[in-house]
């Protein structure tokens, strides 16, 4: 199943994406509740969507059965505008240098343990939204990454159980002010400033649930600028795989539904400029498109 956030009358709501259309889950819940006098999940955020996902799957099946050929007319959203599939309260945990060739191109050693840093969720923007080039910036680089969406609260998870914590996958573009990052690293400072400016984390366009991607470690991953491929690789080349990352991260903190682990980028980083159109593509998920302004 494919999950989205969409805007309706200025309000962001979660929905289901199928057959090229967005379906309003909360509207479905309201109508079914009125019709059957039964309780159905209340879902106004991505976290609520994930928390109630089993009940929502059952509800969708029931709606399709009850309404049959009227299902699409009743619940599909006309001209839906997608939002970033993340809630404001969610954490974004990122991996630095999780591909050997990317580590080499930055002049760094291949890490012996995961390099973690965080991005605020309010850096997130949706597919199609603009990335505003910061006034202070001298070089910004896009970085295509497979993002793992957590499905349940997890702490001190063992590697063999880690994939049970995964809800699904989406695409992230870890925008970085590269010269500022290098300057802070040279001074021994965290690279916080270079990663957490406005619009620095396009995410989307949707979340694909894990049952549709049996092996997340064998996906083609690519980034193009103005139609020219700049980054190209495969998630099979991750140094630290998803199950190990969940085990490692949950030693230190609890992950909650809707939290995101952005698993690092492949080699080929290069600067972009105002007017450039960026397309991040990951096999079985889709394309995340944004323009620099």
C-alpha cells in the first residue's frame, strides 16, 4: 500500500494512493461510522495513520465491499496536492558517509561505526515544492537517500527483530551547505548549520509499505539535475544495513511511529544553483522532484 499526506482546503490529511489517485482516509472513516454505527480510526496525521494502519487496511477493504463501484467517486480527492509524508513531531536521523565511495569522495575514511546526525522535521518539504537557496550559502549539494519510516515504538532492539519496526520506505533529499559543513568539520564543530536550514529535506512523494519492498538493500538509486544523472548507485552498497542501524540507534534513544532514518547517499555529490531542477529516484518508490529558487 502507498501512503501520502495531501492538502485539502488548506488542511493536511493522510490518504492512500492507488491507481494514480489519492483517497481520503478520514472521510472514509466518517462515512462508514455514520452508515454502520461502528467506530473507525480518527486519522489526521501520518503518526495516527501508522498507529492505526491495521484497522485502516480493514476499513478500506470494507469500504470497497460496501460501496463497490461508488468507492472511487466517494473517496478520491480531486486535484490533490501532496505534502511531505512526515509529522512535525517526528525525528529525522541521518547517516553520514554510509556508502564507501561517498566517504572517499569527501576525503574521509570509511567509518567503522555509524555516523549519526539529526535534521529537524520542519526542514521537510514535499514533492514539487521549491528549495530556497539560502542567502548566506556558497555551495549547496543535493543528496538522494533511501528513508526508512518507523512503524512502532522501539528501544534496545535486537538486529534479528529490527525489520519488524519498519513501516515503509520513502525518498529523502538531504540538502547540504557543503562549504559550511567542511568549515565546521575542520574547526571540530558539529555540522548542524549546514544541514538544518529551511527546505533542507525534501521527502516523498509517498511512503511505500514494507510488504511491497521485500529487499530494501537491492534498490537502484539515482539523482539527476536538469535531466543529467549526477548520482547513481544501489542500496546494496550501504556500509551499515537497516537492521543494524535500528539496533545501533535504539541503544541510545527510542524510535517512535513516523520517525525517519535517512540511510545516507551514494557518490557523485556536486553543487546546484538557482533554477536547477532536481529529480531523486529510487526503484519501487518513485520520483521526488524539486526546483532550486
